C-alpha cells in the first residue's frame, strides 16, 4: 500500500521546509 510511503514522504517534505 502506497499510503505509508506517501505519509513518510510528506513528513520528510515538512522537515525539509522546516530546515529551509
């Protein structure tokens, strides 16, 4: 199921936005 990967991707995206 791709939902878990999508959730992890959104978490990483938010983390990158926090760093920038």
